[in-house]
C-alpha cells in the first residue's frame, strides 16, 4: 500500500509520570533517537493544575504527547514520512518511561497514493522514499 | 460517547498554495479563531525543495499541517479537548485557503472514557468539560 506518511496513534492508560515535563521531553528525545529522525524543534508545556503537552517537529513530520494525569491517560501521535525505522519502534520508549498498564495502537496511512492519477514510488521500508522529499529545513520560524 | 478529546484527521488532495509559509500560518491562525481555542505557540517550517510543516499548540491540544505540493496533498490534524466549538468548524478555513478538490475526513475519539472504572463527565458540546482540566499554561518552554 503506497502512502506518503505513516501515522501511529497511541492511547495509553494506567500511566506513570504523566505530570512531568522532564519525562515528556525525555520521551520525545528518546523517540527521535529510536526512529532515527531529524529533530527541528521540541517544545513542552506544563498545564495547570496538571498535565503536559510535548511536541517534536522533525524533518519527517511530527511527534506529539498530551497527558491527563487525572485519568492516567496519555495520547501520543507519531507521524513519519520517510523515516528510516518503523514508527512502532518508538512504542518501547513510551513503555519504559510511562509504564502504561495498557496501550491501544492504531496506524493510519496518510496520503494514500494508490490512485490512478499518481505515479510515484511508495516509501521504502528501510530508507527515505522518492515520494518523500528531503525535508531539509530552509528556515526555522 | 464520552472521550477526553476529539481528533479530526483530514486528507486533502488537489490543493493550492501548499508551498506557502504564509498560507500555512494563516490557516493555523484562522483555525484557532474558528475553533475559539487559546493559542500558545505557532511554528511554520518550509522545506527544501518544497513543502511546509505548520504547528499550533493550543491550550486545548494541537493543530498540525504538513504539505506535499508535489502531490497536491496536505495532511491536517485537529486535536481538541474542551474546545467550545465543533472541530469540524475548522474545515471551512482549509477549503478557503487551500481550495482542495477533495477532502477525506476521519474523526477519532481520543481517551475514550466509557469504561467502568472511570466516572467523569463527558465534554459538553458547547463548553469546556469537567473531564478536561483548564489548560492554563503554567510555563512556556
């Protein structure tokens, strides 16, 4: 199935460390390393009274964590285009840092290219694809 | 159906203005206004040779746009928790600015709370919910 990007949607329940800016930042940095993607920007915002939002913009798309400690819940999105590794490799990072009791995972192909009017290469499993431009940042806003 | 957040996933094809930093920024700002959410941070990154990634962090979660002009394609995610308006209200903004020939929309409930061990209020359609904490930023990183 040819697609521009892969989007992994994680629902994590029964988690630890959900009100920690440090853990959210570590999770994003460790996922970036696990996926071998190119970090452009990383932001973490704590909320009042509890909760954290963390965002990593990478050349290959983005990673986001939102936490709701009052529910033991975290929502994580991993969207990659042309990443050298399987995006599900990031899941072990989340298991280690948040110790969820259970995880739901859904994967969506983004930019499905199996349409007659498109004649492009699908992303190769192990390397950047011709379908994904080199995401060299020309500018950081 | 009780859930912490609503996540709208848009697949837009046959779009215009996909290589414009200004259009991506305008789309994010107009969606923030359309949804009446609280903007914490907005970043737009142009890529070489073409394409843009734009990200708005809001108190109610996040908005992201990734564009691939070479395919006429944009991937947009709208994730809100406790937003006062229906997240699909943002779709008209995207139609106006990117003029897509076709749009695919999927909505996912994030943090589904219909589980026996959780006794919380579902987000109300027209106002912030008790299930969503007030996302007053305690800090901007």
